[in-house]
C-alpha cells in the first residue's frame, strides 16, 4: 500500500539547498561521507568536522570527499573550543551531528570512550548551537536502539526509552540531553529548530566498518571463506543509507522553513516492516550472489555480550507529517550494494554514489 503512494511523497527542494552553508560532524564516516556527497549533489557548501577515518579502506578517501567539501576539519567533537570555533567560522545555518562511537560490541570494550564521545560530543553541539544564533536547524542523529526493548513491538517516537548496552544507553542520554536543552533554551518561539532522528540498520556501498554484517560478508568473500554468523536469527530494520539521509534532509528543510512548530521533534526514519528481516536472510542473499557458504558460530558464554535481538521502527509519523516514505525494498537495497561494489572500479566511487542518489531521488 505504501508504494502506491509515491505521488504523495515530498521531494527534496534542491533550490532550498543551493549554496546553503551546512556543518556535518562525523563526515569521514560511512554515513557522513554519503551525506556530504548528497549535499554536494544538491549544491550545498559543506564544512565537515570529524576524526580521521577509522578503517582502511574507507569511503571518505575512496570517493575523495575532502575535495567536494568546502572545508574538512580533522578534530574531536569532545574538544568544545575547537568545535565552537569551527561552527562559527563556517557560518553554517544547518547542522547534522553524526559523529559518534557507533558500535555496540565496541562499547563493551571501551564504555567510557563511548559515553564521552556520544554524550559530551552531543552536549558540545547543543551548547554551540545555543550560543551561535546563525544556526537555524540542527539534526541530532541517535539510533533505533534507544527504545526500551523488553517487548517485541514496532516502536513509535513516544515509546519509552531505555538501553541495556553502553552504546544504546549513551544514545538514550543524548535524547534526554536534547530534551533538556530544547525545553530550556529552544522553545516554540525560538527561531532555532532542533530535532533528534532515529534510523534503522543502515547499509550501502562503501561501508567498510568493523563488526557489521555486510562489510564482514565482503571480507569473507575477499578471502574466499565461509560467512560466519554470530546471531543468525536477530531481526533488524535494514535500510539503504539514502533512505534515512533523505529523511534528515527533508526534516532540516521543514525546520528551516519553520513548518513544524507544533510537532514533537523526535523522528523515526525506519524502513517498512517488509524490510525487517533476520541476519540469516541477508547472509543468504549475499551468499547466493557471491557464491559463498554460511557457518553459524557457537556462542562462547565468556565472550557473549547481549544485543537487542529484535527491532522494528514505526515510520508512520514521518510518512504522515513530512510526506517521507521509504522508496527501496530490502532486495532492491541489497542489489544496489552488489551493483555498487561491481561498478566502482570502472566508474569510480563518487560517481557510483551520485548515480545511486540520482536513481533514488528520481
């Protein structure tokens, strides 16, 4: 039913983004690199702020993102003075805050670093926005894992928050921090608009992150080894990276045009329920295309760390109010990743990203 409503989907206003000054934290990461390419495609002037890429290879270097942004600042979001100065110097009117420690298993190894980066980094963003009145729209990216997942359900934005692992808990802290700042300093009369956004399990070409399913599958393929699965039955809301990014852009537009004064600013940009499949489903899809076999790993009780086994997000609010809706089915998204990896050597990394952006928005 949702796919029959494409004519109702709100399109991104390219005129709005033309020459718009935008500040992106975490621009060297997988999702941040795609966002910078997307913004450049729309004609925006981007300043990026992030640590160096954590993997080699990485999309930031392969797609030469440094050449398409106006300025690339390699620095830590925990450095408030530097962050504040760079935001002010950029003269940005829109901020996308993506910089984070994003891995659940890593958060068990270094919980303090996870909380420092995710909570203090977000605090520094909010405090900078509070002082720099030129910033009109700010999008704070959290996660689908902020919900109290004691029951298998489809989570709505007003459902109870709660995180068991350090990563999820750190993002819940960011949600509470956001709520405090918004109610204290950015009330309805304020010309500065802020929102938090929660996406599903983001996938796409150019993801070389550690401890993520599809990058791991390609690493197994490179070594011609079996795909090893830890939690084959875990269900996730899989979505191509362009799905939530389009939602973030559309939301920033609406906030910039002052269209959402009476709306609670917490948003799910999750996939349709048909995209919520098991880890084993994804592995089987790639195994067939890459001609690999699958092996189920035995859980070692000493090494096992709990992760949410079942996650689904409701995107009803975004569909109803923003007229945003997912455009690509799960299988289509998986095919886009296969196509991306096949095409980059011939066409180039940035061009493959731009081609898929064109395909998506058209």
